C-alpha cells in the first residue's frame, strides 16, 4: 500500500497515512492482465484435475482394498507436495521441444508448446490430480453400500444412484477440492517462473516477484504488497469455502 507524506502544521515531516493508489493500479496494465491470466490458469487447471482426479478416486474406491487406499494416500501425499524448480526442470527434460511425448501431444494439438498457458496447465496436473485424489477418495469410499442396495431394490439403475444419491452427497467435497486446487494453482510461483520466465506470461505470483525485484528503482514494493494482499484475500476465501463444503459432506457421510 502507498505511504504518503502529510504536511501538517506543528508536526514533523514524515507523518504517514494509508492510500489506495496501488490497489487502483491493479486494474490497469500488466497487473490487470496478470490477474486475468491467474484466474483463467487456476480455473482451467483445477477443472482438468477435478475431472481426471475424480475419475481416478472413484476407480480406486471401487477396489475396496485398505492396502490400495493406504498406498494411494502415501503416493498422492508425496506428489501433491512436489513442485517448484525440480518439477519445472523435470517437465523441460521429459517434454521439452522434441521427443515421443511432445510428438504425441502435438499430434492431438499441433499448437501445443510446453512454454505457454497450455504447458502450465499440463505441468500443474502433476500435483493437482494427486491432490484431487487425496481429498475426494475418502468421500467416494464412504458412500454406503446400503444406499446402493436400496437404490437397486427400488428399481433404480447405476445412473439413478449417482444422479439422486451419489453426486448430491459428494458434490460439496468435489467443489471443495476444486476450490482448494484453484487456490494452489493461483499461488504457484517457482514452477511457473522457471518454465516460462517472469515476463512471458503475466501471473500474480510472477508480478509480485517482478515488482519486488525492481522496487529499488521503481518503488514497486507498494504494488507488490497490494498484489500480496489480493492473493491473501483469495487464500482466505478458498479456506473458508473449503471448510464449509467439507463440513457439509461430513454431515452426510458420518451420520
């Protein structure tokens, strides 16, 4: 936030008051573009991970094995907390510009390149899909067999069960996981900075780093703090929404 000097009679120079100029500046230039890019990237990444991670969690829950559940939880916990520079370097080596993997992807999407928004979405799936599995597997596992049997005895099909029982019960958990993944993707910095640099694609975390790096010459620390407050507000909203949705699911699955 901007600190402005106030010339007040009888007081020494250097008195301060808070201003809102830096928050107003977020609506223009690269900062506005960074906010739009971060919102789109986080939403797209979380949605893709929700689809594939949700399918994986459902498939694992059908196995009905405590050993499989335990192994899945351990692997998902490790992968969900992996990221940063090593993750970006691993994708540069594994995908890059040449090789079988990138050839397979470009055969489906010729415009794909790792060093773009699509590349970031792909890289984020490495830790977002395990996060989705980790968050939703307990909910899928907790769906009671009695509910399925009651649906079948009343003449319902599998589609009927998921439409009238399954999805309504676990939907808060799915939405909560999506919101948490949105927040995780929104705040990711190191992986994006290494993969695409700090100027190629404006993002909120990269913009904060750029403003702080140039603060000595441009006074960008005020804008960086405003961006940080914005990110903090997003984080608080994410946590409140996630906790509320998790409690709503728990009322059904633990009753």
